[in-house]
């Protein structure tokens, strides 16, 4: 089977909470809000797949549907070949959901006691539980900390224990809802490495993760799906998504300003010439700024000459590749 | 069985980690008993007709009423408690992602409150015998067990109906409110049903706890044989036969609705 997850024309609406007036005046009607609208895409086996989108885009709803916690209204969703509505038990056997909620553990129990409890609920034979728990604790680097109460774990350790829990049943597919959300940069980087190198590359797991962090998605994911207001805007590799802005680049310029002209007047001069300046940084006589939506096919010699004519000494003029963030902004804007 | 034990182990580990609360709970048994012991002292010497079917003394009557009604209330409250606690603590989502179905989670998680409740009943009765001079003469243990089991299943069914309500509406459960309030007032926990006006006595017959306490007192205080308990056994069997399948059906519908509305783990 080629696909780990297959989603066809998935739609989901949530009922809105009624006001007292509506309960009395319209007791039988129910207003609904669309969370997902006609979504279709698939995730390959062994792929690290990212779900991107602003708040309210429908990422968590989609992940919870995959985890069989929410039922879809329309469409078809299969995880590991099993339909989420008809075979939730089969799905739970082959998929681990990394619940991004530190309260999803028992705080007064140790990490070990928590994992033993969840291992039992995952139908692991009681004679195999110690070995399996030990294995996942070692995998996430918490073996030394296993006898500490969960409440005494750091945010990074809690997140690692959540991953360990999801690995107890040795699932092929892992679903993660913003796994690096509450981590500091070092812990987030360590977790990203673990997911990419250990889970995907070494163990061949399929990982589907949602994130707000576009740099993280760009670095980590094989493909990403961009959701906005419940609709799928794109589903490609980060490189392909960036290529949606083909002829435009960002040009980073560093100049020495002459005389007493202010940064604002420099920006105004660029605008009058028809450019889109942004990100102005002034350090004494040095000015750094970006020209957005610059047509790189025209080359940079023209703008350098123009800047010299305007009286600036150009110290650097570097075309920079479009980031996923810029492509994301453009897609959402459109 | 392994899952039941896993829940039990989890609950014991959690309970023991809150040491002061554990000690406080033990003391909580003694204080209400002392209160009713002194109330019963007030009544000493006076002949109260309505207490005659239960041996004539108020303290054994109220001791059984408090001990068993508190146990039966556990059956009523434990299921909603399990769901709402797991929702507010945030563990429900993690539990639902395991390979264990929600009804199994619910039943396994309810075992600890039931065992704790049973220990409390034994402590109540032991305290009554050891410190307050209560005597149980020839109690009918078999009858007591039959009545208790039927009552627990019947009350648990009501508890599951209540949990279904909580699953969908989250708060303000009328089932629980109606049953606990009416049971406390009308079913003869603190005073015999016979002292109430006729119309209230008739209303009390619709409440399962009335029949439970009547059967338990008859078997424990008077040693009544099974034949004399047949009325209570029939009523409780009938209620259980209706309420148990109804509660399981309502619960499965409530879970489906919560999954459809996306509110399964919300509170």
C-alpha cells in the first residue's frame, strides 16, 4: 500500500453554541461553522508531512479526525487503509497520536508509571510491558529520569514522554499536533532532529505533524499542506510551494547613506523608483533593507547603477530565495 | 482484567501521593457518626413506632442509612466524575487514543471508587460496632449481597445515563440532581419513610434507594430471610432490567454525538 493516509473530499462543520434568544426563538435550527471544506490529499508511507496554517485553519480538526476523536461530516478518510468511521479500532493499532497537552499525563505518577498504565491500555501483554516501556524511554532519552514524577519534568521532557507514549504500540504512523509549540529553541531543535533522523529516516515511520513554525516545516518536512479557513491551498514539497512565486525574489541591499537623509526618506526614494522596500535597519551611516517582489530575471546591475545615481555607496546587493513563509503569506493573501 | 488492574494501580498510586487527603478521608467517617450518635442519645428511652420494623433504635437505623446511601451515591456519581475529571484534567483525549474502548475505560476506572466506597461502608459499620455499641444480630449476608449488587447495577445505570448527559451537555445534569435530591429527602436515609405524609410515601416508592435501604436494613438489622426480601428484590430487578440496556444505548449515542460535534474532550 503506497499511502499511509488518504483523504478524499473531507468536510467538517461544527455546531455553534446558541444564544439564549435563539434557543427560545429558533429551537430547531442549528447554525454551523465550516472547519474543513472539501479537503483531498494523501500522505506517502515513510513521509514526514507537515500541516501548515494560521490559527483556525482546521489543522487540529484534521488531525483529530485522523486520530478517530472527531467524526467527519462528508468525504472519506483512510489511515493505513482503514476507514476512520468504520474501523477506528484498527486505526488505533497502527497509529500513535502525540497529544500536545502536558495535562494528558498523570502528574503525580512517575514517567515510568504513566507509560506502564498507557501500555496496558494499548493491549501490550503485561509480561512485555517492562521491556517495551524501557525501549521507548531509551529511544526518547528519558531512561535516567523514569522514576521522577511527571510534574517535575521540563517541557521538553514532557513532550518526549508524549512521543514515547505514542510509540508504545509500535505504530507505523505518528500524528503530532504542534510538537515543538512550548519548547525553547534548543529543545525544539533536538526534537526536530529526533523526529527526522530517528523516527523517519532510521525507523521508517510516517509522521504527520501540524506546526505554526514555517522555518521548522521548511527544514523538516518532505511535503506540506497549507490550510486556510478550512480549505486546502496547496499540498507540495516546500521547494515546490516556494516556486509558486517563480520570477520574484527578495533583494537584500546594504548601502552607506550620504549626508543627513533619514531612513524614511531613503524608503520614499525607493518607492518613487517603483520598488517595494521593507525591513529597514539603520546603524549610523549604514542602511540595510530588502526589496520585495524584485524580478531577478532583470539582473542586479541596473539597480546598483540606479542606487549609485541616487548618491548611495552600495556595499552589498544579494538576491535571496523566497522563503516558505513568504510563499505561505502570498497563498493566504490570495 | 489487566486493564481493570491498571486503572486500580493508577488510582491507588495517585491516592497515596496525596497523603493529607487520605488521612482526612478517614477522619471524615468518624465525625458524622458522632453527630448521629448524640442525636440518638436524645431519643433514648422514647419508643418510636416507625423504628420498630428496624429494631427500635435510631442509631443502627441511621448508621445503615448513611453507610449504604453514601456507597450507592458513588455508583451514581462515579461515572460522571470519571468523565468530567478526565475532561478537565486533560487525560480523556490520551485515554481515547489508546486501544481501549470508552465503555471499558469507564467501567475499569469506576472500580476504585466502588472499592473505596465498600471499605468506607465496612469502616462505618466497624466503627458502629466498636465505638457506638451497635449489634447486628443474625444478619442475612446473602440477602444483603443480593440487594447490594442489584442496587449498585441499578444506580450505576442511572450514573451512566447521567454520564451520557455530561458527555453532550458538559454541565447541569438534571438526572443526577433529581435522583440525588429526591433520594436524600424521600428514601429514608435519616428517618423512616413511614413518618412522611401518605403522598410522599407513595412518591418514595418510585425511588430505587427506598427499596434498597429497606432491603438492606431488613437483612442487616433484622436478619430477614430472602422470602421477606422478595418485594425489594423484584422492584430492583425490574428497574435494573430496564435501566441497564437503556443507559448503555444512551451512552453510545452520546459518544457518537460528541464525536460528531467535536466536543468529546471539551468541558
